[in-house]
C-alpha cells in the first residue's frame, strides 16, 4: 500500500484565506486613479503647479536683486531704444561701490525729481502691477524713467555753445546717439550738478521730458544717485533687436569735475 502522501491542488475559491486576499487585491485594483497612497508620487498637476510657482518665485527674486526687465513705453530714447523694446536692467552695476558714469543709460525712480510724491493707491492692484512690471509684462510705474546720464556730481553742463553743441566741464560733446535732426537742446541751460546727483536727458531730445523740463521743480530735475534702479545693458525683445545697449565714447575727453566749491572753466 502506497503510504506516501498524495499532493492535491487546492481550489483557491474553496480557501477562505485565499478569498480574502483576492478581495483585497480587487479593491486595490479598483481604487480611483487620482488617489495617492501615503508616501506615493505627487499627481502630475500638482508637480506642474509646484514647478510653475518655483519658476515665478525665482524670476521675481532675480528681477528684484539682479536683472529686471523694463518695457519701453515711449520714443524719448530713440534711436537707441524703440517703443515696445524690453530692456534688461543690470541692478548690480552700481551695487558694490560703482556709480553711474556719463553716457550710461539708466532706469531711475523719478519721485522727488521728475514727479511729486503720490498718495498710496489700492495695495492689491499695486502689487499685481508691480509683479507684472517686474517680469516685463506691463509698463513700468509712472515714476520710473529711462534716460542717458549727461552730467554727474560736480559737472558743469551747458547748452548750447556758438556751434550749437552741448558741453561738459568746458569740453564740447559730439552726441552721435541723439536722434538725427534733433538739436542737442532747444532749451538753453547752464547748470552745475550737485554732488550725488545726475543730470539726465533723452536721446530723442525733441520728444523727451527730462532734467531740462524740471529745472524749476523741487530737486531741479537732478536725479539722486540712490534713486537709480540700474543700468540698461541689454535689449532682450523683440528678438530681431536682441543686442547690448550701445556704449558711447562721447564723453571720453571730458575732464573730471572740479573739486567742490570750484566752478568749471568756460565752455568751448
């Protein structure tokens, strides 16, 4: 007689333990696809939102501390900058001891020099506008301006000499960046720039409201150096105009401003 135990295959359906395990597997397979078990992967839409939010936060920090885009709303800086250009402003250019130099194209806050202090508006609207402007998606604040530095602290700036030229510290300046057909200035002036101030003008002189127009205003149209946001170094948009903002050697022969308390010599 064969006493070896015979192997018999069990029917899973007849085993209560097996039925319970199958039921648990079926429930897991039939669970909703959007449910995320503890410790599971984050849904794709959440990943997209997190990545998008991180990118926006990075761009906001970058524009606040390093490089900020600005939309050019007018033709006051033509031909150097055109209406609709988006420029990138280098906010580190003067951060570590450097100061604006003659010929630099700068963006500055004109509050107190070009415009009067305004009462605060709706904070929510202001915040949304500031965020869009920081990304170059909206026009800058009405207090933000872009102009070219013509005189720095201590400089004597005169216009115009007998040949119709602007001069700085007695040296005539060949302003090749000025809009063709424009005079250096249709408004005569003879000023000495205070220390820690700037005399700024647009390249399209006949279409620019600049330091000349604010001589009688508080501050005399002179922009405090600490109101400068940064130097316009690049044209980023449209792609066909992608380039650096052209530098100029127009002021290369201009001597340093005389010491405080001494007037500049006669212009040539």
